[in-house]
């Protein structure tokens, strides 16, 4: 069985074709500038690369282009699009409606659209992409939606309810949803395999750290708390996002700077976090380089994010009544050895002991960097959201 995995945005379309017999990626690519001009970059498992400028007035043309890449010329990996057994689509928001991945129907698509108030930038274009995919592949090709929010639907009420009038939860579904669920589900399950214990017996803390970051407490294989909230703005500081702040800061600055709600949202989502504190960049690599050269605000940015991550780890260990494993994933989590080490240093009181040399050598691969006598195992576990989407799709289609 070959599964095509799609991660679509309003003007982009990422894809991977995965052979589920061995879970190997046959080819992957990215269609960009949909609705503007059009560009596709494509790469096969054996290293062939092609990049072309093509007209993509809609997502439909992008799907046709990726099929050409998969079935024709030097990048050909299958003879015909009919070899693709099913398509798995990443969808950002499933609200409380979708607690698990689901086979796509017209009703499912409409519900994804109806959730636009909760995810206006993601759900509508993802629904458009699903419809375009159906148009190209035909409705006989089974398709599955995998939601970023689904993994966190196991959180108890005490973890997801906010301290605002309860009527706003009832009327507008204002609550903590959490995101990066596909990544947290994949890496926490993988860590259970690596330590050789059932997920049901483990208390884990999953740190997905990148331009967008979230930390999740996973107890018995289920999410019980997570840092992102009603939107992906909550939690720790990120590339350009503020993370959690005193809500009154929003109204205070709006009054002082004469900003509209939309302008305040833009500041908190696009001009804050690493970029806002450092004044230099949203990229952790740039921040670390500047800090190494003595830039105070760059060092402050790193100090803030490490401190916040450490606090969350401690609070989640308390919430779960202990912790068996901590994992780091995502672009920063997998690549920044200094951040990993500094976050874990000082957690000896809760049984965490890490080895600096092992930490330095753990980047970009599955690797444990806790010491043999550490009561808590600490790992780098690279995430693979596309593979999890493919697995869910194969399982649902197989039924």
C-alpha cells in the first residue's frame, strides 16, 4: 500500500509518498506560490531533484503537477496514480468534534470549514486542498483527515478550562486545545518503544521545540496537559510568538500604542518571542551565534526560553506525580545541544542526570543522553508527522 501524505496551506502544498510495506519515503516535495505564480521542488529517495516554475492558479494544478512528478520522467517512482491507495491530509483544528483521525466525507469537509472561527488561517485552505485532491484523484480514492488537536482531546477538564465565564466555553468553545498533537503522539509512542516499556506504563514529557514550540505531558500514552492553548500563541516563547503573557498587557499596549485587536494579534504572533526580545532574528541558530559573540539580548532570549522550558518540565512532573522520560524533538529540540543540556541541568532533584558529551552527539538522531544512573531517561527523538499520518490513513482505510 502506498499512501500520499498532504500538508496544505493557503498558498503551499507539502507532500510525501510513502510505501507502507517498509514505511520508506519514495518521494517528497513542495508546491509553493499557489494562486500567485507557482513553483514545485521534488526529490526522490535515490536523490534525484527537480525544481520547476509552473502555473498554479489553484491547488488542483499543484496536485496535477505532483502526480506528473511521481509518474513521469526522471523523478518517476510509480507507473500510475492508481498505485496510490489512499491520501492522508493534515488538518490543524478538529475542535472537540474530531477526537481521532477520520475517513473524509462531504460532511467531514463541511465540519472542517465550519471550524474556521477557531482556525481561520488553516482550516479553510485545508478544506479547499482536500476538495482539489478529490477532484484530481476522484472520490473513489479514500482520504483520511488527521488533526493536530486530536491527541490532546484526552486532557481532563481541569487542564483545558480557562478561568473565564463558563458560558464562553458553552457558546464559543473557548478552551485549551493544544497543537503539534501528531508530533507529540509519534515521538511519545516511539520513546516507549526505545525504552522497551508499554506506553500505558510511562509518564513522559515531550518537548517539541522549533519556530513554533509546545510541551506536552503524556501519562499512560495520553496527553494530559500541553502548553499551547486556545491558539498556538500560548505557552513558551517561540520564533515570533510571545507565548503566554499577562492578558492585561494586551489591553495596556493597545491603549498606549493605539492598536486595534488585529494589530495586537500581529505583534504577539509575528513580532514577539525570539525576534521581539533579541531584536535580531526569529532563528535560534542566529540567536545562539550572537549570544556566543557577547550580545546581551541574544543571551537573554536563550535564558528566557530555557528557564520557561525547565519550569514547564517541573510543573508537568508534579502534575503527573513523577516522570519516567523526557524527550526533545523539532528543529531546535533535535539540533541545539546547548539548549537541551542547559534545560536539563539543575533537574537533578527530580532524578534527571545528563551527560554533556552524549548530549553534544545526540543531535538529529534517536539518542539517549541521560547517564546510566539517571532515574529519568532523557532522549532526542526526531519526529515524523508524515509517517504517523500515513499509518493512521492505512489503518482506517484497511478497516
